[in-house]
């Protein structure tokens, strides 16, 4: 039956950056599809609120505070999930941060990028994603099944005047990381894919995209003429984490209101 394609009953999933935004939307839809979801984030209070919201709808949720710039902590947390539950079926490496404004503003131009900012964004958006996938891959190889999903961005597929250098660079790297990992993991029946969102209403960059003037500018870039809500990611992320994606690997799929079609 069609519903069986998206049934994750009995499966175990982990999502980084799950206390809000796209990570929370991901955790919600996986839980509603039957998975036990482990929510990972640096925001302890946000994690508890997210867990309660999922459980109030009958979902199974756990939490662990995790800073994805701490590589050792990622490995410990992922190993613990797999060992406690005896399996690890889907991992979504979603956690990420903004790199500030793009080159249109003076502080976003290449000569103004500060080492500290560059290093922090790489530690979270690239190394954090890599180590999350790396830690999960070890367990999925053993069980010879699984789904790995990395959150990229349309800013990793094309130049983007509104996004900072470190953000665009790390998101582009994630796209190729997905390709590389997909080739290695294919013989183990582990699917590796990426998602490239356009502008969504989230808390990234302190919720800057929620400011009316910023929102209007982003919306003007989208053929559909608006910014997306986190809930609009749910269909795609469920596809990539569920049995429905059994012949999909190595691709990064835009969900961008038509930006990449321009």
C-alpha cells in the first residue's frame, strides 16, 4: 500500500538542530510516521518544548543536548543512540548557522570576512555535518541499511548575494560530501541525500528573515513570490528518510519555490 512507503514504525531516527525550524519540522514528521526520534540541539529548553509537542501528538521522542562543533560529543551521542536502541535507521544532519550578510554589504565582502567567523561556520556547517554522517555511517554499514540526509542550501548550488561567504562555501561542500558518501555507502544499502532549501521562516541568523524588509527581499527572489514555512519541508524529508526513497541516493534536492529554475 502507498502508506507503507512512508511508514517508519519501529525505526530510530536522529535529527540535529531539532529544537526549532527545519530540524523541528523534520523531527515532527518522522515521529508522526512512527519513528522514535532523538532530538539533538544546543538549546536545552527548546529541546524539551519540542519533545513535549511531539509526545502530545502521540509521537516517541528523546532529547540530548549537543553542540555539533564538538566532534567527540557527536560521536558519543550517535554511538549511544545506536547502542541503546540496537539500530539507527535515519539521521538528518540539519544543524547550521548563518555567516552573516552577503557581499552586497561592506561587512559581508570577501576582504571583511573575519577568521573567527569563518572557522565557526565551518565547524558547524561542514565539520558538524561530516562527523554526524561519519558517526552514523559506521552503524549503518553494520546493519546494511539506513538513510543519511544532509541539509545544504540553494546557496550551495548557486551564488547568493544575500548569504555570507562561509555559508555558501560550506553548503556547496555539503553537496559534494553527499555525492562522495553516497558512492561509498551504496554497497551497504544506505541512501545518502541532501536537501537544498530556499528561504524558510526559521530562527537562523537570529530570525533575521522574519524582519519585514528582509522577508520581502527574499520573497522577491522566489518565483512563487513568498517565503516557505518549516512545515513545507516535511514531505521531502519524509521521502528521503523513509522506504519510499529506496532507489534515491547521491542527490541534493532543491525545495526553493522555483529559485533554481530561473
